[in-house]
């Protein structure tokens, strides 16, 4: 079950959002202020998003958004809500990576659609992180010469060229390449290149 972290100092609205989101099948956790959210233990391996009020006592919603990258366990996609149509703030929030920016009074259907998008984005980011972690582990398992061969393959160098540079036979280069492919879980050169140039998760984003 996905978690929605509702951060809003308006108690009646917070309670109404909790009822709406709980009825839609989400686990809802509510907070009065940004600090309350950051000090709470983050749940592990759970898709989540933040439903975050722009104006909060103390640390503002935009300030919390900027701080999330320093708290990886709490870093999830953000859906902003605001009592005013503040264009400058909404632009700033979206440029910083907010998933949606909604104004009060909040339409229930639009809110649920925004939450669904944010949770799906969080799941995508988590999957990218998992793939990146697996890739880094596989790369660390390669020998120094295999890393040189991998660099040569990525640069488009021929087996004959790499063999001459490394002082080994072409057969050895082919064997190294085969071990590299197995270690990285690919069977064809296009798959290898696609794996190595795949987009990386944004810095500070979770898991």
C-alpha cells in the first residue's frame, strides 16, 4: 500500500484529506509542520509521495522541498497545495521537481489523479535506483583488464586493437567481453550500450 504524507497546518483540511485518501486505498500519515515530517522514521521500500502545503509554520513547503535531497529516506515526489494561485511559487516548485501544484479548494478527482501520478513516479524512481545499484555492483565485480575491455567496447574499438594495447590475444579479449556481458546480464552489444547509457536517478532521490 502506498503512503501519502500530508503536511498541512490546517487541521480540518488535513483531516478531510486523510479521509479522502484513506477511502481511495492509501495509507495516510499527517504532519503539522515540515520538521515533524523530517524527524519521523521513514518507511522502507514503500512507494510514497508528499501532499505538501506551500505555506507552513516555520519551514515553508518550498524550503522543505529543497531539503529533501539531504534526507534520502524522506525524498519522494511532491504534490503542492496552496490557498493562492501564486504563479511565481508554482513555477519555482515545478522547476524544483514538484509533480503537481494544486490550489485550494481542492477538487477531489484532480487530487486523486495527482497523487496517483506522484506515487507512480516514486515507483519508477525506486526501480531506476535498484537497476543502478545492480549495475554498480556488477561493474565492481569486473577485473581491471575487464574494465579496460569494457571501456574499449564502449569506445567502439576493435578486438584486434584492444589485444595489441593490452598485450593479449584476440581470443582473450573475446573471453573477457563474454564475461563482462554475463556479469552485466546482457546478451548483445546493443543491450550493453543501452544499459550503460540509461538515465540515472536524480541526485538525492530515493530509494
